[in-house]
């Protein structure tokens, strides 16, 4: 019989997350600062114009910037699919992510069969019992303000993950940083950066079903609008070793986005009303009584429209002897929840992001996420430093 302690701790975790979700409602100003050109790439202005640096990056790879906006981004030829860390490009294509396109986005599920686990099972705990995912209360901006959906285009079509607004130490109270999974921004060892990456906080804020959303207004789908990534970073290990089922890159399957709104002038954190700190020194699984995962599962039996959460006592999962041990919890969420934040209460009693959904089994009974250590902190700090007060 399972201990009831995780359940009691879970109640506190959920309450703490809810209590921190305050401030602006969806009807308030959604503006954000006009994007500044970066040294090599930027999102461009709200009118879809390209910064000089971004245009130069495209031209360096033989891509006409105007053709890119008019459909050249659909060219996934090996020579056109930019994969190096310095080559991220994501120019705004105004109006691309319409509500119907968002609703039809597929999940990039990272599933593994039992035979995929060939690593050091000595540091893997027994497979957890499934924990049924619960629907988040509505409106989402009152109960899980930092959580939203990450949309992007891949060779397989338009796709969806989950993401979390996180605090930026160089921009307190005005963060434009989003935490997600590496496989939601980059294809890993076999490909390059995905395209048209946007973050939509509090997607489907009222939790309406497909029928109710059929004639919904855009603000019901995306109450705060769409935030385009003007820069993305992920781990070198994911770039080198990430694969279709996670692979040896799974323990490093995390990413950070810096975003700017398609329209407006207000920071992401100010607009949604909250952001979570990231804990890069979280304890091992055995010292955490409860950990919660939030996201928008999109593979059956879910449809990607409703935010869900799972809370469980975490265990350990080892992918291979040479890689860090991952956290694992029981959870029935499926693909689409990938990249969604995992939260745990710190010593100060406040929830912090300690991991993100990376992989799960075909049977959808559990989820695993990376332990965020020094490498994750380095890419996060690099992103914060790169943009300073932006």
C-alpha cells in the first residue's frame, strides 16, 4: 500500500502554486518591448520585419529572408535545416498561429519501450504506479498562471509541447524566459532547430472542450496572445545525442526560450502575473516527498485542449551508466505535455521548477524528467546574461 505522505504534500504543493498565480488578467495590457536585434538572430518586430542580424544569418546559409517568410521555412533539406547553437532563427510570421492551427497541432511524444532501458538499472527505482492526471481548475490564469503551450513547426507538421514562465535574475519582475524541453525546440542528433516557435500562456484559459471552442474568439484560445522565441538554447548533449525516443540525450532534454510578443510592449511575466524560480540544486528523488508535473497532454485519450497535472513522490530512472539519473513519477499524461514544468516546494515553502517532462513509456503510466544541475544552470545563465534587462 502506498504511503499517504505524498498526497498530503501534494495538497500543499498545488495550493502554493495557486497562491502565487496572481496579477494581470487576460483582458489587461498584453504589450511587450519591441525586440532588439541580437548579434546573430532575432525575432524581428511585431510587423514581421527581420532584424539585420537575423537576415544576415539566413543569407549566410543561402536563404532569402523574404522567401523564408513567404514559405521557404517549409524547406527541411539538410543544407537548409540549421542545427548549430549559434544558428537559431525564428522570424515572426504575423498571423501564422491562428486558433485552428493551434488546435490541430500534434504532439511530439517521446516514448520508450522496456527494451530501450539498457543502462545501469542499479540506480533505477521500481516503475511507479500510474497516477491519473487531474484537470487544472479554471480559469487557468488563477491557478497555474506560468503554464502554457509551446507551438512549433517540424518536418512532420505543426507540433505542440508545454512550457513554463520562469524568473529571470537579470530582469526581476519582467521576465521573458520560458522553460521547456530540448526536443520541443531542436531535433537533436538527426536534425536542427524547429521553426515558428511560439509560447501561448494560459492556452484555452476557461478549459472549454472542442465543441465549445469551435466558434471561440481568438482571445479565448490565446488570452495573452502569442510570444515568439527570438532566441533559444538547449544543452550540447541534446544537440549531439538527442533522438526520437530521447536517447542518451534524455537526461539533458531541457531548453530555455527568450520570447517577445507578436503584438504589444509588456513583459511576459508582467502580462501573465507570475513566473517560477528555477532550482538548479534540487535534492535527489529520495529527499523529495512530492513533485508535480503540469502540461497539456495531446495524445489519446487527451486532445491537447485541457491543462492537467500529476503529483507523486518521485523515484529515479537511469538511461545509461554515463548519464545523470532522471526523476520519474507516476502520471497518465501523454505527448503534448512534453516540456511542461515539474514543480517542488523549496526550503522557503515556495514552489520552484526542478525539471520538465522529457520521456514516458508507450503505456503512458509514468513520466521522466532531467535533474537540473550545473549544465542546465549554465545555459540558463547564458540566456539571462545575453538579454540583460530585455
